[in-house]
């Protein structure tokens, strides 16, 4: 299914190319020439050079003056976004709706992952009922019971895709990561489906009061069928699964593949000998956790992220600037992660950056930053009210898979990873990276 996204991405970019409109943010600096510069040239440049433009804006406006700048884009409706300075990250902790102003993340979120071009039903991609079970049922405390099942699935996936041969073999690292992660999706769907959307829901939802094995499910079905019978449409339920699968498979695979390549290119050695089938065992994986957090810091999926659309009222962002309805804001997340004021030697992948201070018990354990800990300078899972509720599940699975590799395989990069490239706001995944693998004897 992921492969469907590439042609769709190009179709979308082509469409944007034709439809790009120049949104006027009067009095704010932009990172390119304004005026009548050709739409065509602008679209082409932004398709390939978004990181350069954001770097320039970050240096000139975010850092120097704590001011926003305007980034013309080819990927957003309206054609431009307002990039807020890092000093405004704490705004993400405010409630979406306040008396002075409402802002919402959903429009930018679904557009950034191109959901409207994959799932055509706005009642699915804007009315995101499918987020609820993730928000309510996938907090860290709920994830431990999934560990034995994911451990088993990981073992099965690796044996099938990486194989059990003791001779070296060369494989495409990205495709192998995708295959391994894709097998795990059934599990997450099982977890979600069990709560809300299982097939019984459709069959029994129309019966008075439901009557399934789970009484709370039955009454919920009854309520839903009274209030919104259209939500019991099987096609719509299937589309809700699809719209969860996209972040699930793509994001986990992307992060996992990058982390494998980053670790292979680094001198740090991760050792893991205990089991992977309990949350206690996974919680002990501090070095693996650090290697993953460091990889996510360096190898983000997007150049800018954490979109918010002002929908009513005005948002006061300081310096006398008030942002009104219709404006979409975002943050320069990649620059924040690579800023030397935030991280020492930020361009260097240091797998043990976050675990080292605690190795010799000098660090206070309660200050330990795990991959799921969001801070104003670590934003891959966002920050504040809408921070990713799937992150404990994602982190648990990726750490299990990384530790599984450490335990079971010798792995080498065939050649050094190539320079990362951007396509519009997204960083192109390392689709051509070859690795050599051999099962440990
Ligand atoms: C490594 C993998 C993942 C990454 C990097 C990631 C990252 C993100 C980011 C950046 C957001 C945007 C938050 C915002 O607008 O401020 C988000 C939202 C969300 N993610 Fe994830 N995510 C990942 C995996 C998952 C998984 C596995 C699930 C579900 C099982 C999930 C479910 C969600 C949901 C439901 C939201 C919307 C939250 C809201 O609007 O309140 N994510 N994620």
C-alpha cells in the first residue's frame, strides 16, 4: 500500500504545481523573493529545496529575532505556512479551544501525510473517530501486555524475511524493514479492532443494544447506531483502518530503517542478551532506547512539522503579531533537532548520547529522557496536547526489533548511507540502502 503513496505524491505535487496560490502574510519575512516570480519556478524550487529555505529562515528570523517567517510550499492548501520560532513551542501545550482563539492540528496533519488523496471520505479523515481508541487505549501503561505478541511476530517476520542462513547475504535494507514492520500491523489493528471496530461491530451494531460479548461495546454500538448509523457502514470502517495504517506502517518503518542504518554507521556497540517478551525486559533497553531517540532526532521524517490551523479568533504570538483564521502554522522541527544550542555536535550520530549520563549512576535516573519523552527540543512525536498517542506502542515495537537484530544477526552496511534528500516537506527514505546480513551462530 505504501507504494501507492509515491505515485500519489507525484500527482499531488503536480496538482499543487498548477494550483499554487500565493497567500499573503503581510509584513512577515519570506525566505524567497516575493512578487511576480514565476509560479512554476517557485514550485520546482520548493519541491526540492525546502530544507535550504527553512535553514535560511531559521537562521535569519527564528534564532536572531524569535520571529516567524513565511514558507511558501507546494504541499499545503493555500500555498504557504507560517513557521513559528522555537520559543513558541510551549504554545503546543495550550488547549485547542480558548476564548481568544481556536487552533486545530487535524487539517495540517492529514494533509501532510496526504490522507485526503488516499482516503477520499472527509467523514473519515476529518472526523477522526479512529484516533480515539489510540488516545484512550495506547498509553504506556497499556502496552506491556502486547510485548509477548509483538516479540513472537518479530521473530516470525525476521526469520521469514531476513532468513536464518549463516552465510552473508545482501538485501535492500529499506524493503526488508518495510516487510518486517508490515507484518506487525495486524497486531495493532487487532488491538484497536477489539475495542471499537471489529467485524462484530458491524453485524451487531444494528441490533438493539448490541449484545456482543463485551457489554460496554454493545451499548456503545447501540449509541452509535442511533446517533450516526452512517458510521456503521463497512466501507467507512475499513477506511478508518487504512487511515491508521498509513502512520503506523510508514512512520514505524521509516524510523526503524533509519535507526538500523544509523547504528551500523556508528562505532557504538549495543549488546542485549535478555528476553524481549515482557515490558520489564524492554524497559531495560536503555542503550537501544538512546540509539533510537538519537536517530529520531537526526533523521526526522519532515522538514517542518506540528501544524496548527487558526480556525476562530486571533492567536497572539508576541512581537505585536496576531494570527487570524485561515493561517496555518508549523515549527522548524528539523532545525531545532540539529541546532548546536540544543545538542552538542548535533550533526554527529551519537548512539549513547541519552544513556551515557546514566551509565555510571552519576545522572539522576528520574531525569532520564526516553524516546517517548517529548521536550521542546525533541519533537518527532510532537509536544503538548496532541503529542502522538501511539508513541509507546511504536517505541516498544522498534526497540524490540532493534534488540532482536542485535541478538540474532551480524549486519554491515554495503556502503555509507547517501546524503538525505527532501521532496517538498518530506525527507526521502533511504530506499536504495543495501545491507549484508548473516544469522549469528
Ligand atoms: C515512529 C512512529 C510515529 C511517529 C514518528 C509519529 C509521529 C506523530 C506526530 C508528529 C504526530 C502529530 C502530533 C501533532 O499534531 O502535534 C502524531 C499524531 C498522531 N499519531 Fe503518531 N507517530 C508514530 C506512530 C504512531 C502509531 C503507531 C500510531 C497508532 C497506533 C499513531 C497514532 C497517532 C494519532 C492518533 C495521532 C493524532 C493525535 C492527536 O491529534 O491528538 N502514531 N504522530
